[in-house]
């Protein structure tokens, strides 16, 4: 009853979830929550809200994947 509609993503733990979330906001204009906001004890988790319009969610996920794919190949 107190929970929200969220998706949890497992990502490579090459930096803190918080640092990745900040980079996503700054460079891809995508807002996600780091896993520690939801009591995940290790790195490698991002949490996305599912309470958004489907088109907005899709665009955000595409920008996030595009940015992360580019940063991995650097």
C-alpha cells in the first residue's frame, strides 16, 4: 500500500549508483533513483518510476540506454 510503481534495473557496478544517476540527469536529461534510496545494499541498481506517460517513459529509457552504451565504449 505504501509502495509505488517502479522498475528496478540491474546495471554494471563500475561506479556508485548515485554517481550514475547524477550523470544521467546531467548528460541524458533522464531522472532515475539510485538503489540506496530503496535500501539496496550494493551498487548496480537504478530505480525508475512507472508512473509516467508511456511515450515519456520510452523516450527516457532510450536516452538512458543510448548514453550508457556510449559511455561503455569510451
